[in-house]
């Protein structure tokens, strides 16, 4: 158990403040699995999220690089704020946001070029996420991954208004609009804080990836941030894996229940 982290969270909640929990999905709530399609939420974790979601003292958000509908379907808990495409789209819990400068049309050319290029690389797969387009290469043989990288680089050069976010065996192409998980968590926290009463709520953010570092940085001095897994990070705390995050969330659910 991450004792120092738990002590800190419980000390803050003992003051009677509300809790804003913002969580990444893959690698944070589910272990990283060979195929992202298989990243299913364990029923016990879903039950804990459900307990947090119904607590009047808590607002729960799940923020993912996945498409909004995908992450919502995987979590399947009512009352949760869901953020897809790295926060470009946010829905649920009374919030609704669609980044005003993002139009699906900006992605059309990149999507077409990625699809055409991927057709000649066995195992490469293009996913259209509405506000982002992704080139998946988990199933591409190691010897052909250079072709994936050069396809991604070529499309990036031809799409100066898109930004590439490298993930786990995936390149996400997102519109370059100065938005990331950091901006998204600040947006969510600002909007939900007032609904939890006059006192400043405790903000908890957990994530396992490079894209979560923007959220850790954005919450510096404003929240408690947790990096799941190893790697350099600006987060306040580290935990080894999904099991520990679940233990923390279970204790939070008890504390606010
Ligand atoms: Mg993740």
C-alpha cells in the first residue's frame, strides 16, 4: 500500500472538503495488455468507480487518449465525466465540451494519407476518433516498424496543423490547438469545484503515460498527482501499478462515502 500517499489524501479529506478524482484509463485503471481492444475494466474497479460516482462529496472524471465513446463504453459508470481524445472532448456529469477550434474536417487529409500508407504495412491499423486519428502498429512485425515511423513522419510533415502524440504502439494525430490533458484537467476542476461547496476540494490525478505529465504539471501546488509505474515524472507520488491505484480509490470511496 502506498502509505504516504494514503496518509496525505486522508488528512486532506478529514478537513471535510470535496474530492475531484481525475483518472487516466489505460495503464492506470486497467493493466497494459497486448491489444488495446482487450483493455477491459475489472468488475471490482468498476464497483469502486461507481461508489465514487454516487458520492455527493466527489466528482469523478476519466480522461483518455481513446475516443470519447470508446472510453465511456469501457467504463460504463453513470455520473462520470468522460474526456476523450486527450481531453479535446468532455461529456458527462453535467459538463459538455468540444474544443471550439477542432473540426473533424482538419483530420480528413491526414486520415486519408495514413489509411493509404497503412494499407501496404501488414498489421498497421488506422482508427478515426472524431477529433483525432490514430495509427496503431502493435501488430506490425518489428522489422517493418521503420515503415510505420516514416509513414507517421511523412503525414506529420504534410499536416502542420496536427501534432503527433506517440503512445504505446500508436501515433495519435491531434489538432494543434494548444490543448492537452493539463488544460483539460484545469477546465474540469474549475467547473466542478463550485458544485462541491465553498472550500477548495482535494484534486487527485493519476496517470501512467507521458501525456499525463501535462496534467501533473498543471496541478502542481493545486492537487495531488500520482504516476502509475516507473519512469521520470513531475508527479508528487509514484505507485507501482493498477492494483495500488485501485487500493487508493477504494480508500477514497470509504472516506467520502
Ligand atoms: Mg495511460
